[in-house]
C-alpha cells in the first residue's frame, strides 16, 4: 500500500512538471540588448531564432508577424550574409527588429535552450515567459496565454 502511494506521488510530480522553463533568461550580447530595448516600446518581446538561409524559416517569421501584428518581434539569425537576410525580410515585408549573430555568441550562450526551442516570449529583462518551436498549436496557446495577460 505504501509503495503504491509513493509511486502515485512520484507519477503526480513527474506529470506535474511544466514544459515551460521558469525564470530562465535568454542571453543576448549587450549590443543586441541595447538594439532591442532602444527600438522596442513593449513590455513583452517575441524572439525568433533561425539560421538565416532557410526560406521556410522566413515563412514562419511571416506567420508570426501576421499572427501578432501589435507585438515587438525580433528575428535573430546567425548567417553573416546580411544581403540575403535583408532580401528575405523585404520579401515578407518584415517590420520587426532583425539581429545578426555572426559571431555566434547568442547561439553558443543559449545552446541548451536552442536545442529545444526557437521562439521565445520574453520580458524587457529577457526572462523567458513562454517558448516553443515555430508556431505550432502548443506554442501558440502558451504565447497567447502569456502575451495577453
């Protein structure tokens, strides 16, 4: 009987764990932070990380922009070819902030997070409020729950 109770408690705690990362900060180099905060007059910011040379990723960025038109959206890519990035951003009429992580500091500093997620809702201190992959239904629900609080 005691074993069953312990097992039940273990399963309860295991299942009760959130997929959300509590009070984890997304690291941005100081120049990126300054760029975002000087251009963004929002309390919450959506940050989308992608390779920079993937047309599919720009399609997702376009969907994010369409889904959240009154939100600060930051595109972070690590492709040093800024002409290609600018081309794609112009093609999708991106109105957000574009940052290039050509030195891969953002990528290296956030490696564990970026292994699982590429879209983050953060506050002005870059504390992660919600995260997900692209704009799947789970991510969309979590972002909308947190964004409109």
